[in-house]
C-alpha cells in the first residue's frame, strides 16, 4: 500500500490498485490523502476473492483511523465502493464514486444491482462524458461529468530519445489498442522513432522480435520518474483506442506537458481534445498520415495544446467547487 500525505482531513481517496493517476489527481486537488490499497496480483480474477477481503479490511482500518468526512473511491472494482459505503453508513460521512470506463464493460454485468445501489448511495458519481452520465442517471444516481484538468506532471528523469522526430505511444497492451497497425505505421515511417510503453510480460516474445528497428519497447515506466521523462523527450504523444467513449489518460498527460497529440477519431475524443490534436483511424496508413501531419505543423499544434490546457483548467475548477458542495465541504 502506498500513501500520499497532503493537508485536508475532510477528504480521503481510496483506490484498489498499485497506482492510480486519476485518484492521485483528485487527492491532490481536494487536499486529501491518497491510499492505494492493493494485495496479491493486480487484475488477476483468480486472486480476487482473497485480495478483496484483505483490501476491504485494510480500507476500513484506514478510514476509521483517519475519519474523513468525504471519500473519493475509484470504480472498478465496485466492491471498493461497497466497502466505502459501509464506512459512510457507520460514520455519517459521504462518498463520491469515480468511474473508469471499464466499470461499464460487460464483465461487470453480473453486479448491476450492486452498481445501481452504490450509484444511488453516492453523493456524486464522477464520469468522463455525457454517455456514461446518462447510464448512471438511469440507475438513479447523481452524475457529474469531469474531464482531466491536465495538471502539471513531475519533471521526471531525463529520457534518452533518438535524433530526429520521436513519437511516444502510450500503451498498456490493452485489447482496444491497435498495436499491429502502429507497428505497420512505423514501417511506413523509418525516419521516425517510436517508443511504446507497457509491461512486456503481457505479450509473447515473438511480438517484440517482429517489430521494425525504429521501434523501442520501453517496458513499464515509473509514473513519477521515467514516464514523465519520456513524455517530455518526444515530439508527439500517441494514444489510440478502438472503443468509443473512452477517456485517454495518456492524451491528458500529453496536454499536461504541452505535446501535440495523435489519437483515435471518435466524437467523444474530439470533444475532449478540440485543439493541439490530430485524429486518425485504426489502419496503419491513417496513423502514419497523422504523424506526418504533426511533423508538418508541430509548432501550431504545440501552441494549441498549451491553450487547451489553460481553458480546461478553468472548467475543472468550476466542477471541483460543485463536487465539494455535494460532499458538504466548505473547502471550495
């Protein structure tokens, strides 16, 4: 378990993960303490029954020790929300439930009655777009749409990028990432250096051996050290998904460091990133064309991304004030 100490005892943030940038952002902005509570192997269904019991016990111990009046809790897993709800029932506190888009995947359909229950119990249900807000409201919950504020990232450690134009592809090797198309795009652009993040253990060795020579697989990068260094070292950041209504945290991080973004052409992502961004399809030719567009217009796109960050910060401050009011905090 990792804990980030801050200064406002009214709030606490709970995440059942080894690390959560989303929860860290809210803990920092709300002035509370972040508790990343996690045991055994991450995202391993066979371990879930045992680790959920351990994490539930630790969560209750932390909350009853600190006695926050409001708790920010990440979903999934929905079980974390149920545990925080128990604390709030016993203590009189309130909680806000923050949904990752994965919370709405079919794998969680078995828990819909419980999802609806905690949505109604929460003082606010934070979602990233109106599509998910409509679902939460159909459950009887109060939805609050909040998009990332593009906060400044740590400076990080220097990353040794190669000469020429460098692209950082933010990946977790998830099923909705068109990785094969990215590798084909790299073959079409031998003059561009590609740096692909992600835990190499999630792919067979042959996947990496077949990559073109201008592709470097960085492996998992520490979110406070090597990863910010990579984002600052490249000329553009690329984050792709084949799934609509999915917020790209890597895209938010690109905005945070003022780098042009290449992302998938979905209506929702056009709403989130209206400036400083080039939108592409999931085929290699489209991806390569988007990179060429960024190369040709890099200076303008960089200026636009800086402006987008300033504008988004203003909207975030308004939403944060609303969240504090819903939770009963006077620290607005």
